[in-house]
């Protein structure tokens, strides 16, 4: 199928830096194309389109290995990965039976916290999503002034508190979350959601993080975030349709869905079709 340039000419994650072993070839799929990637004998990252054996553009940044099937622009910047005080880690890649756009939309949704992540990111009766701002800046989508009560916002913090949220969508399949660090309330932890669209309704989630928490082990921090992601799988794997509808009349929205509606409009304005549900 023909893929629009706004999707084809992007960088996509295939692994985080903690995953590949030098000298071993890995096989995966990107935008419906089979690819091989790995680290050669010099630990240099490479990727090859399996059918043609053509070498693909590759890049390592943000604790992630990126590949493109087209002519990608410069990758978005994330300064937090360069801050010495932060601890960088990543979850294990997770396969999802849904469009990568569905995965990003779920990431932006605070309303599901008390129902899907009860005891950690939310709890009853604190279900209200306070009004927040959604803006476009430098062709990126931002949701600011978000706040939600969380009974266990971080692995190393006991007791509930209100957590400030800022979402940043850098590209159709990449989003960032800046949230209050309970151990350093004046600063924010960073959680990245980089989605590898294997095809239109199947994805792999790569989640690198830059935490300020210096008390918990890296393994505990990783498992905490992995458990949150695991709870989302039950929702993502059962959404119908698997692709993301861009037409608002197909689903009912509320004020809490401002970021989702803005994301869909932003995708539509960009001309994104791959991974979207087209009403026959």
C-alpha cells in the first residue's frame, strides 16, 4: 500500500539501548515492511530492508535506536536525557494489537487512571479530570496544566498527592509525559512513549525514561512502569476498531477528552491516514 510521506518520512524506534546484543541480528516489522537490525562487530547500529537488502537510515538518540523507511527530518530534541542528575532506563518492548495512534491516544488520557490503574495512578472517588490547556507549538501538540490525585505516583513515594502532568506529542507516533517527581516536587520526571507501527493495527511500544528518583533501584523503577503499561494492554488490545477514528461522530467525547480530540484534529491536519479508521 502507498503510505503518505508524513508517516513514511519519520524516525521510528525499533529498540532501546538496553536491548540489542552486539553481533546478533534481530528481525521485526515497520510500516508493513520486514527489517533486520542489530549491532555489528564494532557495536555500530544498522538496519536493512529484508526484501531488498537495502540499508536504511539509522540513528541513536534518547536511549533509543531509530530507523526510517523514507527521508526523515531531524529528530525532536529532549534535553532531559542530557541531564547528569537523571537516571535513564527503559521498559521491555511490548506488543499491542492496536494502531500506534490508539496507543498514543491512550497515553494522553487521564480519565482512565482510577479505573485501570487503581491504587497507583488513581483511585475512587477521585475521578474528575480538571480542565487543562491544549496548544500547538512548533508543530507539536502540548497538553498543559493537567493535574490528578494519585495514591502512589512513584515507586519510592508512599501516600497520595496531586501530580502535575504535561504531555508533549512530538510526532504522530511519539509522545512524552512530564510529571511531578514526588521526591523532588519542584521538578518533573520524564516518561517517553515511542511507538513502532508494525502495520496499521499492530504496534510495539518502547518506553525509555529519565527519572530523578535516586533511591529506588533501576530494576524497581522499570518494573513499576512496566506494571502500569501491562494494565493498559487489556484496554488497548480490546478496542474496536483497532485503528483510530478521526471522525468525532464515531465516538462520544467529554471535556476530559480535549487532548484526544486535539490529537485527532492535529493528525487530520497533517494528512495522516495510516493507522486511522476510515468509515465505509
